[in-house]
C-alpha cells in the first residue's frame, strides 16, 4: 500500500532540483542540462551539468563542479563548452572562466584565462572559436592590461562609485566601475582571446547582457549584435542591431530607422540557417512605455525591416529559434495564463500554436531547437508542478518527459487543486483569478476556511499557470489557506488594451479586481469573512499598502507587504526611476495631485490594518527605505506591525535559510490574525 501523501513543506521546496534545458546536441539526441541543488545546511547552491537523452531513457551526470553553467554544444557535436569557477587556493578562478569537455565525458579543461571573467557563450560554425561576453575597461588594449587593472581594483580600499550617467545600477548590483560588456572571440586550441569591440564605441546594453543579444552568421563571416548609440540613454534604451565583418572588423547599423521608428528598441537577433533573414524582437516605446514586444524580420540582402507579428495582440518572448529550412521560427509567448510554444512562418503575420500542457496549459520556458530541426526541448511548469524538462517533435507531437530528478519527492507530496475562475472586475470587465485549495478542502462541508489574497508584482506581469519558487501558492495552501491570485487590469497575457488600462491611474482598477475576487469567494459560503488576509510583493506590496489606506480596515485581518512601493516621490531613488513618470502619468513636480492619488503614503491617515513589512537591503528596484518608511509610519500610527529585514538579500529572497525564515514569518503573521481562537494582540 503506497504511503499517504503529505502537504509540501519548506525543506521539500528547497530539496527540489531546479532544471535548465541547457543546450541540445546538433542531431537532437541529447540535451546538456543544468541541474541546481540547494543545501539548507550550507545555505548555498551547487549547479552541475547532466546529459539527458531526448527520448527520455537516459540521464547521466557530466560534471561535478560547484558552479558549472551555460553549456553550449559545438556544431560538430564533439565538445560542450561551459562556464565555471574552479580550482582551490591561489589556483582558484576569481571570475567564471571558459571550460571545454568532450561530449562523451572525461576531464574538463580551461581555455585561456580572462581576468574580467567569461559569460554568454556562442560557438562559431567552425567548432573551433567561441564568442563570449566580458566586462572590460574599454580604454585598455591588452589582456595583460585588463588583468593588471582588475587586480588593482580588487586591492583598492576605496570602493566608491562616481557617475555622471543616468543608469548606474540594476536590480541588485552597481554597474562595474568604468567597465563595459564587450563581445570577445577565443580560439579553443590556442586560448588566444580578442576583444571584437576594442577601439570602437560599441558595447552591449549593460542590463544583464547575455547570448540572446548577439549571433553569428551561418558562414561564420559576420557577427550581429544589440547596441545603443546613445552614450547616456535618458529614458528607455532605443537599441539597434549592428553587424561586424569578422575579417575586417568593420561594422554597420542594420536597423536603419524611419521617422515612425524613432522610439523602437530592437534586440535578440537570430540568423536564419540560409543566411537570408535575421529574426529579431522589437518594442515600440514611441507608442507607449509598456507596448508589447513584437517579432520583426530583417532581410539581409536589402536590409528591409518588417514588423512580423504587428497584428497579433500578444507579446513575443525571445529568443526566436529558426527551423532548419529557414521557413519559420519557434518561440514562447503568453496567452492568458498559459505560455505555449508557437510557430511563426516567414510568410505569416501571426503564429500558430505548437504545444501547450494539460489543464490550463502550463508555462513553457527555456525553449531550444536542435540544429537538425527535429526536436524541441523546453521546461514546463504549472501551478501544481515545478519545471520539468520535456521534448517533442517540431510539430508538437510525441511530447515526453526527459528527466526524473524530482519524481520521487513529488510522488510523496499532496498538491492543492488549482482552479481558474473568471470574475467581473473593474468596469464589468472579465478578470481571471486562480484559486488554490488547501489539503482537505471541500466546498460541500460546512467548514469555513481562511482566505489569502496573493497579489502579483509588475504590474505588467501575470500569475501564469506556473510554479513560483519564492511566492509558492502550494506552500501557502499547505498552511491551511484558500489562496486567491487575481490577474488584475494591467496584467500581461490578455492583450495590449488590458495591459495598458492602468496607465497613469495606478491602484483603483487593480484594487477593484482584487475585491471582486474576494467577493466571489465569499459568495461561495466557504470563506470565513473574519479570517482574510491580503499579501503581495513589489507592485503587489504597493497594492496592499494602497489597500490599507483605501479598503475598510476590517475587510482584511492582516496584510503582508514584501518589497512594496510605498512613496512615489522617494521612489526616485530606484534604478527604474526613469519610467515612473510614464506609468503614473506624470512626475510629482509636474502634477503632484495626480501622483499623490496613486501613492500609498498619501493615505497614511487611514492605515489601520495590522501589517508585516519585509524588505532586503540590496534591493535597488524598490529601495529598502520604502519598507522602513512604511513600517515607521505604521508604528507612529500605533498600527500593529512587524518588520523583517534582510541585509543580505535583494528584491527576492534567494538563500535557503532566509527563505525558511521568510515563509515562517509570512505564514506566522497571517496565522496570528486568522486563527479562530486567537486573541488579536498588538505587536510590540
């Protein structure tokens, strides 16, 4: 008799392997996947490479390093390149370096040594050279000079940053002092490295540049890349696509703009195998700041640009993967709460769906296509399942799982049922809402359950049919709550009009949608109206702070505000300060009344609901003082409140032991105000 399944617990969440598709072999028979394991005791991750046969029959460990990542299969199928930090003592890599290992296994060897580190790998067609990204001092000409400067920077006791630029930090890190992300090329036999951007004004956009920002032509003679000609972008980065001749090092701009395209940002270029086309992504910030990203097509010979999916009311996510015969590309894109795989033919203006999961469709990510055009490999998750690695034919048939890393652990866990409902939201518009039920939940019993509203961030994101590692609805349901998650006005996946509906008027529509979701669940008779909480992070944190000042105080018994935007005036200290004026409809110095109406701190006199405030000191998107200001205001007003502050975390809680504390404090605060027999006590 099989053992009874149990609800998920925090140690289960951190025992689950986190998987990436990595790179598919040219013949489509294998993928080299990344497998990340976390140690709660050591409070750190280990990432290693595994070979998985795409027929799902074989999985074999390839490397045993601690931080092996970004595997890339050589075009001839003989080698797998990857990045790693290896060695011990004085021989240890200070930054990630390039390593090669034979595809059949064996010992990995380091290729060259780059003091400033290696990331974002891409092979040349000759299987001998690799392109990669390294952050360098552009005024220095040789690797030796870079190494000398790197050591001097490491030894320098003064760590101050001095800037005269508009953008100088991103999410949780400052841009490296004086350094720019350049594309390099290395010969894997000699280890010789060349900086392709040396002596030019070129560099990749500095916001986490990766290998989607550049590509190599099928004949290896040309490199295309994303760049911004403005040395100091003020608002949005209006990026272009450039091309460099690999023999002469001369470069030109491919995306020559018309007047109507002045606000375009192009990125993610991908050569078609026949060399006739380049697929790319384009976002027209000239229309509006949150315009959906479209697929574009560039004809190489004529340099003619065409908006490929201009009539399709969904945003395209890159990269775009070309079919072997250059007739179409494959990509993932949201459609409601699902994120299927799509096929877009060269002659078409809208894609056709290739594959989605069961139920509500799941969320496909990390899409890869084998060079022979036979196999798609991807990860898919759902509200009830963490990402699993899958494979199918390019027409979507023959889908199968190709790994079993989490199978045993998941078999012993009881997941809550996940249901999708539609409620009548702001203005009578239909609004989607997830409801995840706790173990033992039944609509037919007389028992009434506590409700937890979980409000997503963004705001232009979505609670997809996906597994969230940090805000895990199964964890909240396992704590005994009926979990509701509303895709309010402004959410992605439901078209441009819905996405843009909150522009210049944040808070009102979203609050009405959340309240409509709560009312719909109360109408079922299964929810205890005296045991309801509302929680949210980032924009969701903004929403619970806004609700604290605009929703009657006894509607919810408690709020949880994680990394929430509290004051739109002091939020000018954020790394994203440049887009607040667009989102809010004005900056505070231009229209103070309008901005105040959208700012939670403006309603402080109404705050009355007990609130847990959580923040990380290394959060540059919503700076930590937002949380402190909210908490201090609550204390000044004698509202029961509690602060959980992480000096070693950013916008997200990423360390296992910190996560364990986060979930304990999160559910503990909610339990304090929803337990049936608990006497409500003010926090001291």
